[in-house]
């Protein structure tokens, strides 16, 4: 089972969290007692742990979250952008940032990304790519903030230092979605960084952290946004999970655990290559991305075949299958996963799939109608084949992690409607043959 959470059904949990979970059930389910406090309290154990984790990770401030990276991404964007402002967001954004645009009455300006036709995957923007996108966006008016995703779900990493310098040179703050990263964006100088302790650490699901630094931020605005979006009764278990995960990752024991995981990942990659299994190179060695299209199999079909044989991947896509090795992958994976993948290729493989068509999108685009208005407007379902010229009333997200192919408020031209029809074929069972559009 090579899927999230990264602790692998408990194998990679920090020792302190293992001890806590073995305690009498419910003994850890505590309220915000004075000695414990909470993420927005100045005193108490939680405040002390947040200060300690900020120092460990090189940030000025740290807040724990119990609504996952999703809730912290929303709070971060709302803190950076006042109502009515424009924000530059990547096309591979998590949909939680769209929710933030609705809640904060923000206008998303979406920039397209480099696209790999062999795998069908978005790639990270280079500084030069973002520079052109930023210039195009600023030509339409001022921006309040810029966001990027690095690393991606598949482990592709951007030049964070170069991107940060570029955004700061334009006088703007940078928010980095590092749900799948280790906090590298802090060292690169990013203003706000969101981590998910369950995706790249040993934390329980929903445990996450927001890191902040630099003069472009207003801590009071951040705390106000967190107050709006986080529960007033945070789980003591999830808060402790966040602290222990971050501390463990920076400890000698955590570094030894990661070194063992990297060793297994290296052996697994070498074994796959020995068998001629095509892999997609990324910056995160703990994400194994198999290029199923290279041996003629749609990743969703491959996933169904493997699932029926007890092999569970994290993310199937039309051209690839991503496995998350996690913080403590079992050693047997070096033997068993390549064997299963070789069996998949023998059973279903054939000629490589044709290249994937890039989305017909401009470098920068803004929804024609305000995203909140379109999402709330009266809508009707129309066939994709008849959707050209209509305005989308909801996002189209064929599969977790919630990266939308279509944003509410965008008008579908003929090329985009035809591309979405092709996506429906590539995502069997994941995309309906209709799309909700605004009435009128």
C-alpha cells in the first residue's frame, strides 16, 4: 500500500505519537486548557511548540492547523489579499485556493504551466516562465499576491529561490503550497509556506503547518484569517501530531528514518529500470512515478488492474501512476512492486499511447464572471459537446488531489470544449458527459 498518509498505516509515525495512540482511548482528547492553549494563543504548550518548530524550520512564525493544508492555504491567501483584489494562481492549484477566492471575494488570475505531452503532466514554471506570466497579469491591473505549487503531487520541484526573487522584485508576496514538500521554500525566502504533515511527514491526516517570514506579511491579518477558518475547538491529538511530525523530521532519528526510506527508494528505482519499466524523473525520490503511457496503458486502467491484485497506488492519471513511498516504506516493496508492474505490462501493455494534447489555454486568463457569482448562479447541465460559448458554473476536478480542469466563471470556447471531451475519454468514470453552466 503505497499511498497517503505518508506514515504508511503507522510504520512511520514518530515514536512519541505511537506512545500517545497506545494510551487509554480518548485520554488525549483534551480541550484548550490554559496549560495547553491553542494555535492562536500566546501562551501554553501549543504556542511553545509553534515557536520551537518555527525555529527548527528557519521561519519567523509557525501556526499549526487541524483542517489540513487546505484550510491553511485558504487562510494564507485571505491574509494576503483584501476583498476585490487580483491574485496570480497556477493552473495546477489545489481547489482550496478557489474556495478562498469565493470566501474572500478575490479575482483569480490563472497562469498556465509548461506541459509534457508524453506524460500529460503539468511541469513547474521556470523563473523565465513566471516572469512572462507575471508581466501579462500585471498588464491587466495590480496584483495582491502570487502562489505556486512546489513540489507537485508527482514530486516535480521548481527553482524556488529564483521564483521568490522574481516575485519579490515585483513587490509582491509569494505563497508556496508545499503540501508535498519539506519546507524548502522557507530557505528560498518565500513569505508563506504551507506544509502537510500527512503527505510528506509522519503526521496524522489533517495535521498541517503554516510558516511565515519577512516584512511583506501582517501577522495580525494571518491570525485573523486563521480565526475565521479554523475550528475554535482544535483537536489536541492533531496539534500534537503536527508538533511531533515536524520535530521528528528535524531530529537525528528522523534523518535516519528518511535515509532508510531513500535507500529503499533508490533500490526500487534501480530494480524498475533493470526490468525496463519506464519511470518519470522528479525531484522527490520518495515518489515513484511510473510512465504507463510509455507501454500503452492508461494509468487509471493500470490502477484498477493493480488494485484487484492488492497493489494500491496513490494517484492514477491518464499517462502515469504515482506511488508514495512515505516515511517508512516496507523493504519488500523493492521485490514486490516491480514484479507487479512487470505483470501489468505483460498483461495489458502494447504500443505507446499517442502524445497528450496540451490544454488550449492562454498564458494568463481571468474568469469572465466573478468566480463566487458563477458558482452561486442558477445553472443547468449541458452536454460537453454543446458547452462551447457557455460559462462554467462549477469546477471540474476529475480526481483527487482536486486540481481543476475548469474554473467557475470561465467561458468555454470550442477548443476548450473539445479538449474536455477528450479528457472524458482519458479519465474513464471520472468526468461526466455534461458540465454545469450558468443559465442565461
